[in-house]
C-alpha cells in the first residue's frame, strides 16, 4: 500500500480543525469506552490505520487483549457492560446507517445508559471516527505513529 497523499500536508488548516474537533467532542465519556467505539467502527469500515492506532491506545489505557480480540463479536461475549453494549450497538447502527438506521430499541438502550449530553458526545465521536476511517481509506494512510502535523 502506497500513501496517495498526506492530508495534513495538502490541507493543513482543515485537517488541524478536524483533528481539534475530534479531540474535544467527548470529554464526559470514559476514554476506554471511546477506544472500543473507535475500534468497532474501524472494524466495520475496514480501516487498518485506525485499527492499528486505536488498539494501541486501548492497550495503553489498560484494555485487555481478550476484550480487544473478541470485540468484533461483542454481542456473544459476556464481558462487556450494559453501557458498553449500548455504545457498541449505537456505533454499529450509525456506522451502517444506510441499512441499519437508528432503531428505537437501540436508542432506548442508549438513553438508559447515557445522559442526553453523553448521547450527543458519543454520536459526534462515532461520526468523527467514521470520518477518520474515510480519510485514511481514501488516501491509503497508515501511520505507525501519530502524524507530525497532528502533533503540531
């Protein structure tokens, strides 16, 4: 795989704005749960770059190998909390929105676990990771570390 272009070099101001927005939108939601959400969306979207990045971040945050390996089949695994299950189901529905929509039952499960503010923050984060997946897939990105432009 050869990178098509570096979006941080090609359009630094919009990419910095996108990165800044992504980093600020979910302060009330626990970081380990957000990593699971990012990983699950990235699994669905087949984004190797984001899977590489967010599994590493999840490990740094203390996530177990077992939970990371089983995440693609979380529906059948006994070791995800009801809050995590609600977030993962919402992630799947919104990532696959063209076919899955956002069923009322999933929303009801979400609302039982998340405050209204958290619901918005989680939804924004799901949108953000889906956007990052699309940027990485579009330009064949695979960063082994955070891009230098992102650190600036």
